[in-house]
C-alpha cells in the first residue's frame, strides 16, 4: 500500500479489504483478529480548536549572514485541541532573513516577523475543523495554499517556499504531538511512518555539536572554541559588499581561521584535522567566484580541510556543481532544498550533501527529505536556525538517527543558540522540560545521545509549564 497507508482510517481498511462483507458470519474470534489487524493503522486527528502566541528573545549581538543581520528572534507557539479534548503545544522560531532576504530588505525586522506570524495564524485557521490521517498529509494539503497567501501579503510573486515552511514549524510540531497523544505514542520512533524509517534508521550514541561563526567573528573567539574541544566549525562566508569585496573579505577570514586552528588535530575526523564547514547562504553569484575562493584555500593549504560548502548559490543558480565537488568539498543544499522535490533536483545537479532542518522546514518535510536523500545515498546533517533549547532536541532526535556521514561514526548537528541568545540559560529553564539531562549540554564538542536520550526522545513529549501557562 506504500504511502497510501497513511491516508487510510480503520474503517477504510476493513471496507477496502473486503473484510466488512464477511465478518458478520465468522464469529467473534475472527472478528477480534480483524480488529487487532486494524490496530496497526494510526488514528486520525481532528483539530477542533487552536490558540497561538509568541515571545521575542534578544541576541547578544547582531547575527550576520546573507549580507545582513538579525537582532532578535520571535519564539512562536501553537496549541491544538482535538475533537476528543486532547491538547498539544508546538514551538517554532521565525527567521524572515533566512527564509527570504528580499522580504527582510523591504520591511523592518519586526515587520517581517509580523508577516510571518500572520502566516502561522492563517495556517491554524486552515486546519481548524479539519481531520488528517497524519501530520505529513496535513502539511501536503495546506503548504501550497499557505505559500499563495504569503505571496499576497509580501507582494513577492515568487516567494521562497521556506517563507511558508518556517511559520508552519510550530503548527507541525503541535500536530505531531497531538497525533502522538491520540495514538498513545511515547517515543519518536513510533512517529516515523514505515515508508520513511530508512532515512532515520541510525542510533548514534554521540552527535557532534557544531558551533556557528558569523563573518567578523574574532579569531581569538574561534581559537577558544577549538581549545574548548569543538572540532567542526561552521563558518559564515558571503560577507557584505559586492562580489569582489565579498570574496576578498571571505579569503581574509579563511586565512585568519586557518592560521589560528588549521594545525589542530582531532581523533574524530577522517584526516585527523579540524574540518571547516562553510555556509554562504546563497551569496555567491557564479561558480568562477567560488573557484577563486577554493583556489585561495588551496594556495594556503586549507583546501583539504574544507569538508562542506553549504548553499553557495541559492536556487537562482541551477548549474551542475560536480566541478566543485571534484575538488574535494561536499556541496550541500539547505535553503534551496525547500521540499523533497527540490531536494531531488539538487541531488541531480550534483549536490552531495543535504542540510535538514526540522526546526525551520518542519519535521514532516524533514522526514520526507531524509528518506529521499537516503534512497539516493546522499548524506544529511542537521543545521540550526538559532533556535531555543527544546527545538535543539527536535533537531537532535533527527541528527541521532540520520545515517552517518562517510568517514564518521556519529551524527552531526549545528547548534548555535547557546552562542547567540542573550539569556540562553534562562531559556533552558523556560523551554526545556528536561533541562538538567546529560544530553542537553555538549562536552568536548559532542552530545551524549545514549539510551537515556532515545528513551525520552530528548524530552519533546514532556509538557513545558512556561508555555502551558501562556496558552
């Protein structure tokens, strides 16, 4: 039955298998066996009502990327109530600049966030009173209509799909938790549909914690991270300015980093050196410019340490990238892999790594993308959106299950909220129901994702009193 199983109800199963026509005369024994067979089919969930709110959280300093910066992040919450009276609260974090820089350019930061929050409200209106076989089906049914709504209120006729996915994260997370409560699920593994389990089949005992370094980060700060045990660095390139200015700034930043930590050794990486993970957020216009950056890396002896080049061009550039991957680094798609369809297109263009973001593109879309990449033998890793502590766990439960990157024996996850939020420790108390668990903080650049982490699914099923009181 494949994916169609997700859209069947218990009644549909009995009816379409022809069993309903024959059970009457078979006696209670056979009827009970048939009832047990239908227990494998998850129950639908119906959204009877909803509520939503948000909080603003300040950053320590402007977080720069895409040639601009963000100063504070809206933390959104969506509460769903089922027809049976069960409730669930899902959280999200908005980032209009990451989703579509064009919107951020023509609005204030609060204005862009207000538009995005209006899309969350619209999505909740769309699902109120509706019944869904699963959150994945819910997302499939509302995404295109929500994107059309976003195009109207932003005035962008080609609005990027991430601008519709990001405001759906809180809604999607609430739907997964409501779906779990209706079906009496208590572990994330129970939520993964059978057809998507391959993409999330690992059980890593450790997940790498990858800090993010925006352009302009002081070299002393980068060196301290390496001294503290972090052994993969995500480095934002694509500095402000035109392409020529950007390239020169990026080259200078690379040289400063390589001079400071290029000689460090680690037992974790395939070549024993600290790997660099560069994220351009679509700032490079041409392959030739990126080749110049790699030429310079080769000149200073840093090329073999560049493990990943993430989102160098964005979706405006549909050229094949195999000439770049032939030089050594994996070229990863992030923002341009909005959905599973774009992910497959990127893989066909030679992209050989995918950054997945359950905390930015929804868990539903992430499950589908991870499976598509798995079927094509393309590794995935989890990237951050500077999210709050409990959303770090929503990402981590994915990172711990993704098949390992070639040459590595652990999951990979960027987490930079602890670097950037002004009140990170307070957020742990407010947002994380199991904030004192041993998997919450990394040690020597690694999260402990052992049996206790998997048993509790990172704490995502636990109620959060701070948000329960607000909703």
